[in-house]
């Protein structure tokens, strides 16, 4: 697995909040969140700047809390309303890698990313985010690509 340090500008995103138990409930929670966010994007003439993403601001061992999200321009982010909120990922450095394979195996890639950061002396902070590059219905599970990011303090 290849790890890359990147410097990113501030990024704006639209999101809905979700939480669920770990396990099979994650797929349904993420799916409903993405449907809500992308429905809002479509109804409001907003141009998404990436594929669906999940943003994590904390890691609770008992329940998964996340934001189903999409990056948008600052102007489009200002259109947030109702359940759809506006968030930002601050400008700064992050470490990234690409997970290839089943979403069920992604925690191993997150662990590898975090271990790599420890070895390089980079202090990881929140947020952590995932960008889902491939559509599960169009791509074999073994070939699914997900970009993983962790903010560096």
C-alpha cells in the first residue's frame, strides 16, 4: 500500500448525519445518507466535486457516527438547508492511501495508514474521511477503490 502526504486547501462539503451499529447496518445508513445528500444536490442545481464520501470527527467503539457527504464549492455549500448541513475540512496536511477491495476489509487499511503515520512521526487528528471512487453496482467487490484520508496535526 502506498501512502502519500498531501497539503490540501480548505474544502467545503454538504452532509447529513448518520449513526448505526457496526456491521451490516452501515451499508443501509450510508446508502440512505448518500441518497439524501445527492437528492438535495440534484434538486438545487449543485455541482458535486467528488464521488460520495464519509467524514468522521470521532471514533466511538460502540456506535459508528459519520457524515454522508460530498465536496462542493463554497458558494454551493451556502445553499445547505434542512437536514443537509455545510461542513469544512480545514486547510492543512493529511496522509492518504487507497484501499482496494471490500468495504468490510477497510479497517485494516485504516490501521495501516495510522501505523505508517506513527512511523513517520505524523500526529494524526480528526477528521478522517473516505472517498468512494467506484460504484459498488458497477465494480466487482475485489476491485472497489476507496481513498482514505487522515488529517495531520
